[in-house]
C-alpha cells in the first residue's frame, strides 16, 4: 500500500477552497490504492480551545496535532508534534504540504529525517508571496523551503515562471490547477434555473451578478461594491449583486454598501452550505481579487457556464481570455471594472457564448479528473514508479 500524508494548517470544520481541494484529492487517491490521511493543527484561529485529536472526513482519517499558541510558537509545536507522530506512525511515503510555513517545513523535514518524498503546494499568487517575503529572514526561509522540497506544485503559471526565473529547476515545478467537479458544477436545466431564481426572489427580468468567496481584503469586494454603486442607473435597474460568503471584512463591507446607498440591489447572503443554486440563479460572475492563486469559486462558476468578469491576476489569467469566455480588468481598477460590468450587463446576447466558452476552458484545463491525474503522476514520479521528463507534463507548453 502506497502512503500519502496531506498536511494542511486548518481543516474541516474550517471550510475553504484549500480544504475542499484536499478532501477531493484524498478521496480520489484512496480509490487508487493509496493510503491517505490528513495531518492538521488541533488548535487554530477558529478553534483556539482545540478539536478532537482523531477524526475522519468522508472516510479519510484526520489526525489533529498539538499546536497551542499563536504565531511562531504554535507553528513550532505543530512541526515538533508532526515529526513525533511520523516517527511513531508514518515513516515513508509522500508528505504533501498544502501550504508553505509550518506545513511545508513539516513535510521536508519528515522526508529528510524519516525517509520519503516531500511535495509543497503554493496555492496563492506571486504578488502575495513577494509581499510576504520583504523580511530578509522570511525570504531566506521561503527559498530554503522550496529548494529543499522534492517537488513544488503551483496553481498558476505566474508563480511557475517566478520560481523558474528564480533558479528552481523546471522539472521540479509542476503546474497543476485546482480541479472542479464538472459533473456536479454544470449548466442548470431550465427547471433548475427557474427554481433557483424563485428561491432567491429573482424575477424573470432581473439580472443577477454573483460573487462567492471569503470576505477579506485580498478578495477586493470593496472594489466591486464601489464599481456597482457607480454603474449607470440603466445598468443597475432590475439588477442585483449577490455576495455569498463570510469573513473578517463582512461588517465593513455591509457598512460600505450602506454608505454607497446601494439599497436592496446588493444582498449579503453570508456563508452558504449549498452554493450551487446561486450559480444556477446568476447571470454573471465577478471576481475582483487583489491577489489569488486559482479561485475555486471561479472554476465552479465557469463550469456552470457563467460569463465572468475577473481581475487580471493569478490563475484567472490562465483561464479567462478577454472577449472570449469573459472580460478582464486590472486589479484595483474600479473604472475598468465598471466598464466591463456595463459591457456585460447591457449585452445579454453574448452571455451564452461566453458561458459555453468558459465551461470549455475549465473542462480542458481544470477539471477534477485532470487535476487528480496530474497529481497521481507527480506521486508516481516521486516514489519511483515513473521518471519526470523536463518540459513534458511538469511544465506544460504555453499553448496547452
């Protein structure tokens, strides 16, 4: 039995894109004769008193390690607890860290000290990493980590280019976008669409623009609200902006919407256990992020054949071609976002064409099946079942 350890700082009941990706990958690999377990922190910002040490998520074992304390102390305890755990229970296999920092160091140290191979996933955008590396000490630690890892997975080509330009060998960088279940996230039938819109109180002629994601500064929802408030009256007539998600900026964003006098044209839906009906009800999807790896919500929206308006960063640049499957604006450029929203809201004739092209892009580049196949191949290469070929799958051609 082949063994894979998924190492992630926070896990269910904390829910986010990273947690969903880890769960989907774990379930798929366990069906391919891999013995998979998730290693995470017992204490986090969401659960300072701690969670049970042992558990399971959809049949995948979850082991939560002692990590009480904030900042460097909690991180050090997590690494120490992890090494002690692996010494007793988990020598060998693939140590797959879904983050840098403590999770990444646990993976590379376990592989070096106990045997096995280490893999680190960089899950955000280049500008976010560069901003975090302004301290010389932090910068040296980051580059020591990625250069020690046996393989680095990136979710967008922006980070791929950055790593290679910084001296990392191309064959050690694998571009593997996040994957979306394109059977679950798919265009709705007419009946599904009508039911979803009725449930949200949308009339037949209402135009709905959707945002799904965390409400935090990096997501740029404030830029979206300012752009929405500045739309021409004709574009906002019978139009709704649906904001789905929660986070530390929610109260500030609700206050901003009030100050901008957006009235009932903006609806904050909060965190939703089932987001699919919102994709089915919407006409357009907006992602105004300041930094991003590859948004799961963007993939889900595109898989549901929604035309998208996105900031030109991270993985969005790999999947969205301006004027083909959506529209693009420069991050922080509210005027550019206003222009693109007006262009789409006033031209429903292009929605179906953009939406079909959006789904085709996801099917070709970011389906869950493709992500699992590429990750499985990476594991096989690391464990000796296959040998990496520079320039082949690990670094796909630019037109792939």
